[in-house]
C-alpha cells in the first residue's frame, strides 16, 4: 500500500518530513490526492516517534494569512 493510500484510509495527516511528496519530484501528486479527499496535510512535524503506541488528541493552530493556501502551524499532541 502506498503512503498516500494509507494516509487516506487512516485519516492521518502528519509527517516528519519537509514534504509528503517524494523529494526527487516537483509534482504534488500526494498533496492533490489527499486534499481532494479533504484530508489536511501537516508536514515537517518533529518527534512523532515519541507518540508511537500512545493515545492522543492532535490539533494545530495556523496563522491567518489572507489569500494563502497554507500556513506554518503550531502543532500540538495532547496525551490522553
């Protein structure tokens, strides 16, 4: 199963990488696929390995940038 298929099935949306797309491409295939399914993408998250096996709530707080289609966010995991 490809990463974007697993994300779409599991509704996961955070990655510990600069981009959810392959680093060697300028195409945004994964972005387009997930966004067409109304799945939010949060990239470049840190320390996700610390959440493995834990139950948590995830939220993020984007900046209100007029006319933008993305924003830096403050991503927060609240441990249950």
